[in-house]
C-alpha cells in the first residue's frame, strides 16, 4: 500500500511514526524542510518539500500510485483543495482530510461528497478530544473509555494507585466481586510490558488495567472494583478555544460548568454561545481566582489551552488547592514522561485520540474501529467476521482455536448488538464483531489477514 500524508505536524508525524514499521510506503509533504529532515532521521519514510495542494508537488510525491491520501495540514482549505486535486487529476481511491472549522462541519453533508468536495472521511481533532474528555468526566476513575460497536462494548483503562483496594487481589477475586456482571479484565500494562492475565494473576500497584464492559455497566465496574461511585458534578475548564467551547457545550446540560479565558472578546463570545455555563474572565493560573471560585470543591479541573506549559502548571496548581481530579492536554512528547508520574490525574494526548480514527480508515480487512494505545505502542482493533467472502475461516471456530501470536488476544465479542463473554470456548459466528488487543504492532498485518475480504485493497477502497 502507498500512502501520502500531507503535513508533518503533530498529526502527520505521529501517524507516520505509527505506520513506519508496517509494510506501507509512506511519503510526507510539508513546506517546512527542517520538520521533514527531522522525520527522515528517525523514520523510514520519503519526504517532499512544497505546497501540499499543488499538482506538481503531489505528482513528485507519487500521487499516481497512491492508494490513500491523508490531508493533515494546519489549513482546512489546503486539505480540501488537495483532496480535490487528488480526486479529479489523479483518481486517488481514498481521501481522508482534517477539517476543523465549524463553518464547514455544519454543512458537512452538502460539502463533502463526490459531486462537491470529494473527501471520504473527515477528521476533526478538536471534536475527537472533546468526546474523549467527556467520557473521562462521565466515568470517574477511568483513564480512557474507548467505544466499539456503537457502545455495545467499551475498553476502559484504570490506573491502580497507592492504597487501591484491588492491590493484592487476583483476577478470580475481581470476577467474584462483579457477581457475573458483563465485564472482563482484558490486559494489564505493567513495567513497560503488556500482560494478558489469567485467573491467578495478582494486581499490583501502578498496574494499568484494561477491562471490557458494555456502556451501561462501566460505572458499576468502576464503583464495585475501584470505589469510584460518586459522579462528578462541578467542572472548571481552563481555556476558551474550540476544545473548551465544545466540552462546555457537551457537559453543561448535565453538570455545573465554569470556563475560564483571559481574552475579553472570547469571554463575550462564549457567554453568547453557552446557555448554562458560567464564563469567567481571568487567568487560570491565578491562585486567588481559583480560590474565589471554590476550587477545593471542584470535582474536575480540565486545562485545554493551546499551551502545554500553561496547561500543566494550571493543573498542578488546581490539584494543590484541592481539586479532586485534574486533567491536562499535553501535545509535546517531551512532556509526556513528566506528567505520567501522577502529578496530573489524566494527561490527554490529542494526536493519539485522532490517530485511531485515521487508522480505522486505512487498515486492511473489515475494520470498524481502531484505537491507539500506550502512546502508539499498541492498538485495540474491532473487526467484523465476514461470511464466505472472507479469506479466513473463523466461522465455527472457538476463540481458543484461532491462531494468534502471544502478543495478540481476542478480548471482546459483540453479537447482534450485544456484548457477550469472549471465552475460549465461545464459537465465532458470521457478522460477529471481535475486539482484539494487539500489544506488538508487528502482528497487525497477520491480524488484518484474518478479516481480509477476497478482493484487493484497491477494489475495496474504490467500492
């Protein structure tokens, strides 16, 4: 497969890094030669310097042989024009574009179709981040909540902190606590390694547990196993940009929301767009402001500005003043290890929330969803079991007889819209949605082949 990525920024470079170890020919286009040189030093990818929407630049990047173009520059207009050129001049089978402006998204159906702007899949990073944070806030105690099969199954991550009641318990003990409720511990991330646990596996401090549960049982599991029973009520959001506005809109009907911005014009605009959110004009790093707003009674403080340093410092200040949970957007890789030490309860990495949506569009086989895990080291992968048109022979097999590498496990199964236990003895049926945890991304190609239709990727993309 040949993929051309337009834009060597956070999304483009993270995507290239995720795909560079797979049997894919990748070419990046960007106007910044220094950014391209930096990527060339650490990734096995081709690069072209120039305007990503210009036909001659696209042609020099090999657009005539490309299967997919991913337009991820900082400009919506450049992304849309590049997809137009790729479609009309070069007949590229699949076009994915990052589009952020609400003016475009509000007219999505009319604008983005083969007769107007031929984009097959729209990626909106800010909306992806809003959805991600919303799930964290609605499910206290979770580190991430990743949805599959329209929410029939969810992969939920929980970090085992000091004094957590499950430390020292075995998986068998946890299952007994759940009283048969539909949940399963799918994987444990411990000391930089993924473990697919057995009944006798003992939970340790600082483990990161991933469990599978239906949407309506997530909070039951969090409450029963991790004592996270009290829902969040009071939220303070630092940052009035697209993410801050979107998050306020998503939560203001359910929770008590305050949003802080330093920009007077933005504060006025927010007050007009939001119905039930309290808009505060001020600096979220101002201790007196936070104390005046009763930060010690705040359930969640969420810093979502475009400045990593400000987000981290504001969150740490809010935590020191008594906020129960603090969350922060962190865009730079250099800061990731710093915030993983527990000083911030939830560090949100925007590029990884976006990458999953793109990966689900480019994977072979009948893939419904892909979620990037552990900073891109692993993936959670939802695939549909096809009938006679599939190249594999999964139908009629039990899960334990599916040949998978030790670093891959089937952790969930959705049948007819219902999550059912993915036990070793469970027989796979046509149209089942299997959820796999892939700890070693070198195994992705083998997993893809299990769900690959009996036709070429080119034909599938065109169809």
